[in-house]
């Protein structure tokens, strides 16, 4: 319970910590710096866990993962200049991915501004084009208010990153008779009855409708409600790029999910988007990656449901509903259930639903689900070169072994095509992956997921290039008891770029070769579990040994360098 604290004389740094406590923040991630010593001192006696990472990029990605998985803004602490620069990748990711994030940046003392002081930089100049808000704390008595307002901004409307600059001298000043403040409530807009009626009429009149889901805040209740509602109307549901956990892929009583859009998509989902006569976007705009570079479905009748502005949307908009998409999913089902039937019930479906179903092309719906099942079912290769692992077979083993609520993480690269295609999501908050294509996110995201959900299994699939960008955070996992299992797919190159080179400049690879260590031995040197795997036949036992170790684990998988993507025949 949040209880208003009495006025007392504390430093601004301690007041910031007190406000974070009152806001329900459980962990902060960071690399220490002398510019924010007073905040660190306040954290010494705080119930907030301070997770010390090995790089500011890792800290930022861990905070971002916490924000995506829990709905509470993740909090990262970094120092001025170089520390802020290292954290910038997480701010860009949070901006493009619409994920709540609070970055606290220590700054030089106020009297030293504008003198090219040690590690001085322009906070607003650096972050102003990317963060939702950038503010510098110059009044120590305003510390709690500023933190409350910034956390509110990070969560409100279209979620995103907020940056607070903390001058070293201001943090240490006494905030006389100051206290924490009541956290600000986030107002979630809801669709009106007339908007729901208009949406229902559009769906009833469509023959080839499509629902595209994405964004943050989906729950088991809202995801299942949407799938049931869509299945009752033969409306296929597809997910935005790397929003695959928004709705359950399998659900008793309603299997409406038919795949995803964006990189690694199936041809069938692109065809659904291009041929739809009504597309309902829930929580995501029709953006670059989703639409294959602004090419697919731009002219179809479009309903857009977003909590804030339509940043990144391309193409037509016929109805805009300012609403929290998961809430609207619940409203759709509730409205359908409460609708007065015009005739008697038919096979358990009201005449309202029957009227809708009469207009919809049900064969299209059934074919889409069938094609999704074919596309997403692993079909191991007939033969794999000796000494290499068939990643499709590895995915088949993971499908059989992973718990329904397992959390999957990955960064960017061709390695991500396998888990994105073959690993189903049955529960919300079960995926952390960068929608902006940031490499190096998978490992820190897995560490944060394991800390946030200690009772859930966490598996990260990393490419050799992606892994080495933040693989040092294995040390953080060991230090704080996180237990993710990380699969490092070693093909000795930046495979995505190599593939582009092969298509554009055949026979001229350049700047894409990698020289790799023994990742298993490297993991063991940190005190983690590590094992090399050279064939899919050996993977299951290696995975079970990693799980049984109770340690953060690295399985070093060797992949044929000529393999770029899952087999098109799978």
C-alpha cells in the first residue's frame, strides 16, 4: 500500500529512490558512476534491488525487458557522457518499440556547464529526438514530482522512453521538508458505444476482414477474448513483427491466430494483408516492417486502434479509435455476448454472430489457419552436414520441452527466424525481442526476464554476432541468480548481411566474417554451465543437463555457414 510519507529533510538523490519505491519499482539496472553517488547511497538501504550490469547497453536492455514483461517502466541508471552514449541503443529501441523506460543519467555539476567539463554533453540534444520527454533536475525539492511525472509519461498514451538528467551537485543537496508524492494514474481511453457499433458494422459488411495485433499490455484475458471473438466470426488474427505473444497461438474453443507479419513471415500472411477488404489494427500501426516496406495493404479499409498518436502509420485510415487495444478486445467480446439475438441461437452462436459469419469468406479463414500450422511446424532437413546442428530440429525439441509460459528472447539476425517461426506462444509476456532490429538484446533481456519471473523458464536464441555484443551479462546472471538458457548459434559470420551481399554482390563477401571463441568454455569461466553441441541428436540431452544445472547456461551450437534461413519446404 502506498502511504504518503511525512515531510523530512533528505537529499534529492534519496528522495528519488523513495519515489521509485512508492511507484512500485522493484529493480534498477545500471553501471555505477561518480555523477550519481547520492542515488546509489539511497539505494543502499532500499528494498529496490540494484542490478549492477557489465555495460550500460546491457543495463538499458534489461530495463527495457522489464518494462515490456511487467508493464512497469524499467529503470536504468548510467553516468554522463560515455555512459549515456552506451545506453542510447535502449532508448532508441524503447522509442521504436513503444516500450516504457526510464533512464536516469548522472550529469556534471551545474557550475561546470558550458565549459567542456569532463564528460559533459547536451542531454536534450542527444535524446530529444528519440525520448518522449527529456528533463534535467535543477531543483532538489522537485525530485519526487519529476520522477512521478516522468514515469507517468513513459506509461501514458503510446508508451516510450523518458530521460532525467541528474546533476551531481543537485543530487547531494537537501530537499528540505520534501516527501514522496502520490503516483500519477494513467488514464486509459476507452472506445465509446458508437465507436464499437461502427466497428461492428464494418466487420459485418466485410468479406475478407483481418485483425492485426501488436503493442504492449496484452493479458491472458484480453488475448483469449480477442481470439474467441475472432474465431466466432471467422476473422483471422495476425501479429505485428515481434509482437507474437499478444494473443495465444492455440486456444481451446477458438484458433484464430494464423501467423505474423514482417521479417520471416509466411507468404500466406502477406497475402491476407494485401487482399483484406477490412484491416483492424489493434495496438499497432501499419508500419514499415509490417507492410513489407510500405507496400502491402495500404489501400484497404482500415480501422486503427491506438492509445495515442498514430506514429509510424502508413496508408488509409477510415476509423480511428483512441483506446487501449487489449481493453477494446475485451469490449468486443462483451458487446457480442450481450447483444440481443435477432433470431434463435444456431449451433451456440447468436444470430448477430451468424449474420457476420454469413458475409465472411470462411474458406479463407480455414485455409489461413491450415497454412499457418504447416508453416510453423518444424520439418527437420533430410540431411545436415556432419558437425553441424539442424536448427529446425532444435526448435522441434524445444517445442516439446518448454513449459507453456516459457519466456523466449532474441536479438536481431537470421538466427531469430527459427524461434520466431517455430516456437508458439500460449501466454502473454512470453517474448522479448527488438522491433527496431537492435543486436545484442537477447542476453540481457533473458537475464532480466529470469529476475522478473524466477519461476518461469527463460530461453534465449542468440547468433554469434548478436551474443558477443552483450554476452558479458552472463556475469550479471551468475551474480544475481538468474538462470536463462542461452543457445548461441555459431555460423562464423554476420549471416543477415552476408545474405544481402550474396543477393546484391554475389561472390564478394566483405566485412562479415567472425572469429569466435569456445562459447561453452567462456561461459564456464564465469561460473555458468556451458556445453558444445555439434548435432541435433545431442541437443535434447544437452538442454536437459543445462536445465538441471540450476545455473545460467550457454549451449554452443555449430551451424552450417551456408544455411541462412529455415527451409522453405518446412
